[in-house]
C-alpha cells in the first residue's frame, strides 16, 4: 500500500472515530435522561412498548490488590500475578 493510500485510510479512520465518539456522547445523554426519568418515577424496571428497561443496584466483590500488598507484601502479590502480553494500536 502506498503512503498516499495509507494516509487517506488514517484520515478516514480518525474521522470515523471522531463521529463514533460524538454518537457515544449523545447516546450517553439519552441514557442519562432515561435513568433520570426512572429515578423520578422511583422504579427499577419500565416496560415501554416492546422494551423492558432496567436500572438496578448491583453488588459485586472485587479483589483489593492495594490492601493485599500492604497486608502480605509485594513479593507475595508478584508470586500470584502473571504477565500478559497484548498489542496496542494508536494513531497520534
């Protein structure tokens, strides 16, 4: 692929990504409007047309690595962690 073609693809990609971010922001605004309405109605579930919308509390447990390191030391923490390789793509 020639540099000209590659440059066009990069420009098109950055244009698409900007449009996606704009749409994500708009979708988040709509999502927040729906959540606010559900809170105003004091409900966790709404049946609207063919949709069921839920806005519920979820309780989850997560491992606190900071406290684990403080309690048992960084060496023990390192003994139970593993290195994971991945590839990151970015355009700057």
